[in-house]
């Protein structure tokens, strides 16, 4: 199985901050990576797929980059509604696997 | 717009079979080349992919669960289902169904909590 490691596991930030979350794959996954946002008691929401493609309706302050084994999710200017947990997911090979999550909370 | 809704018992006894159904509304499951998946999340923990089914009936399962999982699709009812046999407390989780059009899950159900307890 491909292991997905996210860092940091939690980060405290303020509204307006730039936040970057990293996801590292245990082997080369090309650009087969997606990012999700999950709020308490809710289903995950797709933000980005194939590493850098913004899902329809997702604000442009979210961006993704990377290829191979190292990927980043960046929120350029954190908004109140962005406080949540973020997960990466690889789609290169089965079983599909998720990172452990990165919680963004209010400083 | 397309919506997914999970349904099934919220409580299952140990050693029995967990059965869930996901109903798709807003479009036919057969339109597009979509896969339909199940993902679960124990309380306070991360996401685990269980497997997926195509409208053709083709399935792919997580090897860690493969011996206990069966997925199927009923396009006439616009539904797909999950069966997980021989459950234990470790199978207690929120179970999500989701659509997978291309290398990511773009639409999710709200999730259904399933507890395994006698």
C-alpha cells in the first residue's frame, strides 16, 4: 500500500494567514493526488484533484502543487469558513489511501 | 444536482453482516463513466477506502477488507450497496458513499454511523 504522510498534523492560524499543508507519498504517484476539506460532522468536500486542478465551485484561494512524492495544499488567505481538517488521497494505485489529516484551527 | 444518501441499520451485532445502501438522485448512475465507492471513518480518526463498484458490476476492494466485502449495483433503482460480513467492534465507523468520476471523490453522501455492539 502507498502510505500518505501529512504535515503538520495540526496548525493554528489567523484569518488572512497563508497556510501550507504538505503531503508525502511513500512512492511515486505522478500527479494522482486529491485534497479534501472536512468539517466536524460533515462529509469530506473535494477541493483539488490531479494535484493542481481546482474543483468547480472551490474558491481560488485554494491551490495545489507537486508531483511524484511531494505535494502541497496552500490557502492563500485563510477565511473563517476554512477552519477544518484537510486530507490528501492518492489515486495512483489500489488500495486508494488517505493521509492522516491536517487540522487547521483558530490561533 | 446529483445527491447520494446512505441507508441501513445503525447497530449491528458482532459476527453479523453490515448492509448499507446508497441511493443516487438527480441523475442516472449509468450516465457517465463513474465508479461508486464506499469510505469509512472511525470516530476521531482518518478515512479508509473500502472499495468501489462500476455500473458494469466490476468491483475493486481494499485488500485489508476483501475477504469480508461485497459490493453491488442496481441501476434500475439507482442504488449501490455494501455488505461487510463478520463484523467486529473495529468496524464501528461513519460509512460514506461517494461518486468517483476521475481519480477523486467529487460527491459524497452525508454519512451514516454504524455501531457494532451486542
